[in-house]
């Protein structure tokens, strides 16, 4: 299992609108090929930064299938105006779960 | 729910030993006050870096209760020699799970 970690800095004052946008966009992820769920977290030490964690079967399910889909454009339309910088996106592979 | 994210760079060639150390240490986390699970992930874009994600009820369960416990010393004894740098540790609060 692959976890996409997107670190997203949000413009001050637009946090609630961003969170609402993520809620609206959640079905786009959940119907994407190979997506097994998405969660939104807010960094305690830096509350202007959120972490969106998306579980995928493969990196390509994210970087090829989803990124090239209309739903990706819709995701960015719903939330992109709240970003204060380009998100930092990485992937990690689950090694073990205890 | 709080997620501790520890980014841990591992000395080249010691990845398997580190993973085995995490497996040995998992019970230390699972018996810690307020701990609800731990998972180990390896960064795809930078395989020398792991992410340890630990679910806690509160930040203090990690930073006060666990950090001051003998089990934290044991955790570091099991895996610390494999670190190539001091881990980067942050916490995030779950906003929503879809």
C-alpha cells in the first residue's frame, strides 16, 4: 500500500473554506482507481499547514491515473485557491502496521 | 486523534536491521498510555528515509508520558544506532477521515 503525503500551506483565514473544499472533494478521491481512502490532518506545530494522506494501491494510481483525470482538475478547482504555495507531495510504501 | 510523524534517515545498508528493530519495539508503543497504533513507511522518492506514524490520544501522551518513560530509552536503544541524523518529529491533529 502506498500513502501519498501532500503538505499543503493554506492562506491565513481560509482554513475553514479549505476544509470544506476537501469534504466536497472527498468523493473524487474515493472513486479514483486504486484509492482506498483519504484523511486530512492539521500540523500542531504549524497550524497553517495541513497534511492530506491518500491511500493508493500504486504510485501510478495517483501520479498517472488521478493526475490526468478530470477529477484532479475538479479537486484543484475546489481547493487550489486556498493554497499559499505549491503543495509538497511525496509517497511512502507501508512496511509494517502494528 | 493525534498522529506523530517521525521522519527518520537510516544509514545505508542498515535498513533491514532498522525495520527489525521497529518490529521488536512495537510492543513498547502499543502499551504506552494513549497509543492507538504505529505504522512504518518507507519514502518512495528517498528510500533512505522512513516515516514512523504513531497514533496518540494527545500530544502529551507522546511528548511527556512516552518520552519520559523507560520504554522510550529502550526504543532508542533498539533502533537509534541505525539513524544517520536526528529524526524530525511533528504532530498533526486528524480533521477528517473519508
